[in-house]
């Protein structure tokens, strides 16, 4: 499979973050970006978001109870 060079302009902060994450994963910047595109195309991001939504749907009442208990113990009131 051949390789194609792409060019993209991003903010300096994004460029540094991309370089750092690629290094953390032991990948070249090009391979890191390719993995992000593959993950996106494979729907991993969406599946993760769907799983997070299901988790919150299943457990939101527990979080609400904990927040209410904390507000009662600190005397805080919702605006």
C-alpha cells in the first residue's frame, strides 16, 4: 500500500498535543493521525459515547443522590 502526504493547518497547541500523544504511543505523527482516522471510521468514538450515555442512563440516580447528600451536608442550595 502506498503512502500519500497530507497537509493540514492546526493551532500550535493542537500540533504539540498531537506530537506528544504520538510519542506517548510510540508512533510517528503520521501513524498516530492514521490511527485516529481509522478509529473514527470504525465508529469507536461513537460506540464509546453510546456506552457512556448508557452508563449515565443506568446510574444517573446514584449520582443525583450523592450530589443531594453533599448539598445537604454542606448546606448548599441550588439556585
